[in-house]
C-alpha cells in the first residue's frame, strides 16, 4: 500500500495566503517570505513504516470482549466486570459506554446483577464466592490461561510443588497462583530469583509460566531452573501463548530494518511491554509504548527513515489506524506489511451466552 501524497509546497502556489501577506504597496512583506520558507520546510519527509503482522487483538481478547457485549445484550445493563476485561483503556471505555461497570472486587457487585471475570483469569476463591452468593457469572478467562490452571492442578494432584514464572502482582499470576492452596505455587520473575528459591522438595517440582512473557527471557529462567533442579517437570512447550510468541517474532523480524519502534498498547498490558523489550533487545535504539497517536513523541522520531509499528494483544485495530493516519499527516510515508505468521485461532464464547434466555 503506497500512501504517498501531494506535498504541502505543491499547494502553496494556489494558496491565497501570499496575497494576504503582501504589503500596502503590493510587494511581499516579511510574513509572505516567512510563509514561503515555512511551507517549503513543510514538504513531508519520506518514511517507510513497517507494519508488523500479526499484531493487535488475539483470540482470547476477542472472545472476552464478545462475552461482555453478548452479556449486555442478553441481560441488559448494567453488567459488572471484575477487573478490566482486557488491558486497554479504549476497549474498557467503549464497553463502559454500552453498559459495563468495571470493579476490582466481587463484593462491589450487587448479587442480582451478572458479573464477568476478566480474560486474565481469577483465583478459585472468586467463582466459589460468586456461587455462594448465587450470582450469575461468566468466566471470560482465556482458554490458554485456563490450560495453565489445569496443568497446575494436575501437577498438584501428582504431589508436585509449582514454580510459576511470571510477574508479581499481575492479575494472571494472581489468578494462576490462586488455583492452588497457599504455598503450593512459588513465584520467580528473573534468573536471579532462581538462585534464592526455597522449595519443599527439590525432587518434586514442576514449572508453569504466565502466557504473556518474553520468549527469550523465559527460556533463560527455565534453563536456570533445570540447572538447579534437574528433576523439575515442565510443559512440552512453555505456556507462553501463540499470540505472544507470534507478535514477538514479528518484532524481531522488523527490528533490524527500523530506526524506531512504536508499540500500541496500555502501560499495564504485559504482552505490550514485552514487545517494547523485545524490540530493544533486537537492537532497536528507540522502542516506545504508546496508547494512542496523541502520545507519539514526534521529536524523538526526527531523522528516522524507517519506523516499525506493532500492537499488543489487547489493542484494537482502530488505534493502529489512528497511529498510521498520524504518520501520514506528517510524512510522505510508504507502509509495508511484514507478515511472519497467519493466525486462525478462534475461541467460542461460553454456552450460556449462545443459547436464548
Ligand atoms: Fe489468551 Fe494469549 Fe491473548 Fe492472553 S495474549 S488472552 S493468553 S491468546
């Protein structure tokens, strides 16, 4: 897609501004010259935009948003959502406009209104409490997060203690650790954490991971765990999901060809932050997270000939279009799609939303 356009200097000749800027004697005065110099400088600089693919929404996010929309259609507003359904302000605000109410704790939800649990997953105690209060609830936990929950339970049933590789305080980590009784899952965030790890029995261990981690950093942590605990059991392939893996691979592909990388995503979106880190680790000197076009630091991009654009799994395509439009306003830009994988994954919404009331 070539998006090069007419330069501003082309338009200057037909512009009435030079007439307005002539002095009383009809000769150009200084504003006239200033306009011409300014508009000459406004000729758009050339730029190549490398648009990563895959980028943006994954199947788990798509499903979670559909769940909220269908719940509002089915039960009417308000429908409560425990925690941001996905980590993106634009998405959350749009759903709020349709009648979703976002809360952090279940006890903020009236017992007679439906509640949805976010895509990140929740500790077991949360649906148990909703059931105790006889609430209508729908679990929007991504099936790939649920798969990790099931893995943890299976290892626990086999008598293994779990080491979770993840980020302390992230809702997915809290949800996964909350599948088992306290002390049954210990958390490591870095290779350094592995050295100080205290476990019950080094011969009875398994590891699980958050789904949105850096593939490379996680491989280092897994290697450190295996070196220290040779008997540790793990998944055949780590638990990092297909969407996280694919988006990171696309960034690695474009990184050698770009002067700067913009990742569209929220500051609390784990997979978006990892994309920034992956870009930097792959040699991109300037890699920045932006929520919207208004956050782009244009000064930092001065002199760039080639900029990479990608988006975290919770960022909608409309925000990517907004960022591309902002570039096209300022640059004579050519957009090149760099596709490293095709995604066909889809998840069904829960049955309760598919059947008529
Ligand atoms: Fe599911 Fe991966 Fe998307 Fe998270 S990033 S919602 S685990 S598909």
